[in-house]
């Protein structure tokens, strides 16, 4: 069953991404259903795959692969549902192909690896909030990259055929700042849950994660304040977002990669 779900997920995501890329770069017009239906089927199979994989261990552990796959599913659903009307052809292939990759990693990673959450409800709440925050901020980061790219080709006055398939720059920026604000709030809530529910956020095996995540939250907040107070936008905001996202990724997944894969 797992490999059937994996096959459906990978084929669905890949097919949808391929159709979108054809539309963007070759100018081939396809019916929207040709990319929506495979993606929708892949999302359903992806969610079912996560449930089936975690059920093999009675939902006792969560590891790097399962965390990434859950985040990818969250980002994919958000992109598929919330931003369907914006014709967001630039981001969707990246999101879909990344989701397909996380499905492969999920199936081939031993399910018993990772943090034991079977009897630690506080830890489960903290992890759930952290994954939600990361998913929102990951999507915001993709929007930051798209904003930077679209701004550059507008200045160069080239790629008019590509521009016609992308939403307006102001729309992308508005979505970016909305997601950045929502994700930053969620990240501070996740950090607060850690300090509230967990015994020691600065324990030897948690200190680097807490420091990196807190620093990322401060940088995200700084970007929002600069935008709100001075109207700053563009390259500096994008750079701050990328720096914060890098720190957040290292904080969330750096130590987990070492524990789950390098140390086994």
C-alpha cells in the first residue's frame, strides 16, 4: 500500500509540475483541470501516505523525513487552495516537486527514528506548532524569492511572455507580507509553547536549536517592523527573510539530520 501511495503521489505531483512548466516556458495552453486533477490526487495520496507511514510505529515517533513531508503537504495544500486564483505558475512546480521528494524520503526512512512523542503531549503540541510556523514561513520565503525574481525581470524589461503568466508584483508582495506576519506570529507562539511546556529549552541538546530559532524569529520580526515603519521592501527584506529562513532550517532540521541519518 505504501508504495502504491508513493507512486500516485510522485506521478501526480510530477505530471502537474510538468504541465505547468510547459505552460510557462513553451507557451502551450492546457486546460486548468490537467494540472489541478493530478495535483489534487497527489495531495490526497500524500496525506494518506503520511498517516500510513506513521501508523506503522503507532504514531510514536516523528523524524526529519516525516517532519519535512508534513511541512511539504501543508505548503502544497495552502498553495493549491488559497492561491489557485492567482495563477501562481512560478511557485507550484517547485512546491510539487519538493513534495514528491519528501514522499520518497518518508517511505525510505526507518519509521522508528526520531523524537519519541508517544507519551509527551507537550512535546507533540510544540512540534505541531513549530511545523505549522515553518510551513507558513517556507511559503513566505518562496514568495520572497518570486518577488525578487519578478522585480528583476521587470527592471530588465524582458521575458514579457513569462510576465503575462505571473500575478502582478503588488499581489505577490501583499501575499508575502501577509504570510510573513502570520508565520512570525506562529513562530513566536511555537517558541512560547517550548518555554512553557518543555523542561529546559537551553539544555545541551536543545540550546543551538533554541538560539537559532529565536534569532530567526527576531530577524523575521525586524523585517516586518522595517516594512511597517519605513515602508521598506525589495532586496533588503528578501535578504533578511532568506537569512532568517536559513537559520530556522538549521535550527529545526540540522540536529535532526545528524541524529536521524548520520548517527542513526
